[in-house]
C-alpha cells in the first residue's frame, strides 16, 4: 500500500537525468568520435569473449582426453598382469 502511494506521488517528478543541469549539455561533454570508440570497444569485447570461449572448449577437450588416456593406461596396466 505504501509502495503504491510513493509510486503515485513520484510519478510526475522527473528523474535525475531530467532535473540535473549538466544533463542538457551531456552530449557536448563527450568526445566527437564516441560512437566509433563504442563500436571498437564492442568489437574488442566480442573478440575477448570468443577467445575465452575457444580457450574453455580446448581446456575441456584436453581434460576429456586426459581422462580417456588415464582409462586407457589403467586398462593397459590390467592387461599386462
């Protein structure tokens, strides 16, 4: 009940982006090539993500091979007895 009253009383009030004096000039404060920087950063993050994904896959395959090799050696040891 209190939550609804608070929500209704604050419904007409602007948020910090509307009431802040700097908010109107925020675009002027950014460097002119900000969009290009965002695109480059996004591409770098995508490349890092893909690299970690590949590294994780390779590590999992190595772990599986290691377990299979251990099983093979165990069977080989049993056959030698």
